[in-house]
């Protein structure tokens, strides 16, 4: 497995592979089984697998949240190697946002609802970095998880609006045995907070926005940011709650619905 820190080095490494399929799995590290499901799918479907490992500062409105984001690069490298990744692109912030950087991509409507209300500018950071990664790697397929349904929809719109020549592959949400969707933020939860957090997937499983909100709002220790049915592709019931200092998002696909 190759680890590249610079854009030039990555392009040089991939130059000889342009005639074959290249799968790109964008990550911010702190890998878990959800990430690994994406890496395994890319390994099964593509000749070359590139994983980006970049904690994108532009996605964080709160600097303290950025500071608390888990970092264990060596562990991430080991997991990526075991999953069959060919190249890890692990640039610095200065490499991706050099001095004088001032060009941003904003998916206006999709980026301003739900998470966009509570995390202003978040999807501007997502769309910008994904488009830059696309320009650098030039993958034939991009891999994302259904857990971040709004992010998927933003990327889908980005691909359509810029006519990007890439296949978007979306894999199902991976959950722990207790039903909690895997997230790098789960490590912040105490045992009692995790018990309270389990109400989120149970509420969404009702498939009904009003029933889900009632269940969440009646649970001690949860602050509800939103619970909404959204006509994404596919439609989902999405929710976000705060448990102590940790904010969690989740969604379920509404089977049988269509956009």
C-alpha cells in the first residue's frame, strides 16, 4: 500500500492506472466497519482502490469539534492495508487549501436544509473537497454510506450539475448489534449516553415522523434537532439528536416509497 501526501505524487502514481477502473473512498479517518464496507466494495469492483484520509476543516463550524475529532493515522493505515487499499491519500490542510484559496462549491438548496441549518457551511466544505478529490484522483466510482443520506444527496446533485463522469455507489448503513449506526463520534458516548442514544434508531424505525418525534422528545437526556421525512433518492426518515456533548445523525430508507 502506498501513502501519498502530495497532489503531484498521487497524480504521478495513478498516471499508469488511468486506463483501468479507480475507486475512491473519501474518509476523515477514525475508520470503523462502515468505512470498511465501502473499502471492501471498492476492492471487489475496481482495479485500483484509493482512500483519502483528510479531516476537512471546512466541514467544521465549531473549532472545538474539529479539535475533538479522533485521530489515529497508523491504525487507519493498518485497517486500510488489511482491506486491500492500494493508495492512501493523506494530505495536509495546506496541501488541499493552499495560501490564498478562495474557490468554494455550494449546493444551495440541498445544503441549506436539515444538517445545513444546524451546521452552516458544512456542505460547502463537503462539496468543495469532494470536487477537488475528484479532480485529483479522477475515479471511475465514488463510494459513500447511506448513513449520511443528505451528504449522499449533495454529492449526487454535485455529480449531476457538473456532469462528472463518475459512478456514485451508496452502501447500506452499518449498525452495531444494538442498532446504533456506526459513527466515529460514538466513541465519545458514555455507557448511559449510549443507552439514551439508542432511542434514535428505534424512533426512526417507526417510519412515521410524528411518532418518531414523540418518542424522542419523551426520552430524558435527548435534545432533538430534527426528525423529518425527506424525498431524497430513496426517500428517508432522517433525524439528529444531541446526547450530552455528542451530536448523532441517522436515517432509515422508507421502503416502498419513491421520489
